[in-house]
């Protein structure tokens, strides 16, 4: 089943839904996170192993080029942007890599630090991958992390704490999941993730594809360093139903069937 929108219609949809375009993230937050990454903020380093030092100016340029945030250095307050064109280009490559892995019957690990936003995307990708004959990896739930543990729901690894699935930037859940898989000699051929779960996997040498917001420079640095295979720029926490066309685009580009 082919994707029903033209490229321009999809771009228009992404902007209208604020997955791209005038997104919810304020310019002040983006600027603060660029500085925070350079300063080594533990919530922003995303498990990315730096291959060189990065200056704020370099991060600023990188985010404008890869994400579509404003390139105006004097623009410090207001609404920032994500380029829909850059999103669709990266999403096309993301789907291509995913589709190749599925077609080859590879083992794939799905994980998210955004259970309230991106989880449905990965759950649908995992369903389609499994149906098409790929090996969707499972872990033993319950390994402790901070005051919680790791869980796997609809094949997607997440972090639970105090009875709730947690938004997290930390890489710990991925470290625990990979340690389990490595111990049983069943490491993934591809990791599909975000935040520190993607950054750590890519820096550890696992082929990884990821999604990142305009206030998350870590994964774009990883891509620039040649670690993560692709980092898709998009708002990572709109209400989940808005990602339905994104899911359909990924599955269509990957040569897989969407859910009925």
C-alpha cells in the first residue's frame, strides 16, 4: 500500500500539525540546550561519545544546517523552527535503512525515552517488521535503573519509575538492554530509538537510526561524527495521533504494510 500524500502535501501536513515548522519549542530553550551540550550537561549529552571538542558556534551552525533552526545569531527569544524539507529527507533515509534491515531478516531493537510521544511510531514499526519476517528483539524486563526499571511494551524498551513510564534523556535503559543482549550473544543489527538510548547505541558501534527535536543537539552531533546513521529532525512530543501520517510514510517508504 503506497503513501497517499504527495511530498508537498506531507510537508504541509507536518507544518500544520507542528511536527515541523513553527514548533512548540521556544528559541530560548534551543539556545540553552546548545550551551548545555557544550558544557557537558548530563541530560543533554545523550550517551554520545565525542570524537572532538565542539564549540557553541559549531553546534549553532550544525543545528541550523541539519534541523532548520534559525541561523540568525541575534535571534534569542521567540518561536524557533524545524524544516519540514529536512525532516522528510531524513525520514526517507530512515525508512530506507529500516526497510533494508527488515527485508534482510535482521534483528532490530526498538527503544524510546519518549513514551508519551514517539512510542506509537516504534510500536507500529515493530509490528510491521515482525510481520515481514524481521527478528524483533526482546529483553528480560525489570533490570533496575535509578528508582525504577526497564520495561518492554509492544516490543519497545522504555523506563518505568514510580509506576509511570518516564520521559528520559539518559542512556541507562539502552545500556542495560544491550548488556542483556550481548550476554546472550544476540546483539541487534539495527537499533531504532531516540534520546540517550539512540546516542549510546550509536556510539557503542551499533547501526542506529533516531528521531530528535530541535532542542536535542546530541543526536545531530552523533550524525555529524558519523555515528548514528540518520537523525530525523521533528517535534518529538506532539499528541500521538498526529504521528499517524509519519508512521504511514515510514512503512510505505520501507516497503511494509501499515496497520488496517
